[in-house]
C-alpha cells in the first residue's frame, strides 16, 4: 500500500495547490488505515511444528 501511495504522490504536480489538499487527504487516509488493529487471521496463526 505504501508503494501505491508513493506512486500516487510521484504523479502529482506539486505546483498545483489542489494537489496538495488531495495528497494530505490521501496521507490521512493511509494513516487512519495503518492505525487500526490487525486482521485476526494475521495474528491468530497456528503454532509451527518443527522436526
């Protein structure tokens, strides 16, 4: 997801103030998603059986 954000920001024209607002909104959305609890399937994994 971070790579997609970097590609998005790289495609913005930094001279246009409208794009600044869009970039800030996207960054806030990314941080909001990153701050939530991880999905249970990523946390509750079975114990490894080693030989």
